[in-house]
């Protein structure tokens, strides 16, 4: 079904975003990410105390391609 669209102002579009005006059947943004984190990395909240003495993170990623797009 056709649509009438007025003025459009795009401030920013991310690297794996989709911008569409009008009819569309399917939209599939694609992105991948790999995150390495040591102890106490993703803590959120108020009044958190973390004591990590001698904490080390060693990463040995033998396979180069994890999530091929």
C-alpha cells in the first residue's frame, strides 16, 4: 500500500542500520561482535565493591573467523 511521506530528517544511521521509506517486505540488519571481559567487568548498580587482586585475562582465539556474515 503506497504511503505519502512528508519531510524526513536523518540525524545519524549506525553501521548496521536500515533506513527505509515506503513499502518493504523484509529488513534484516546484520552485525556481529566479540567481547572479552575479565572478572568484575559487567557490574552495574549502586555501591558495588570489587576486590580483584591479581586478576588476569588471557585470550587465545585459535579460530580466526567466528561469525562470518
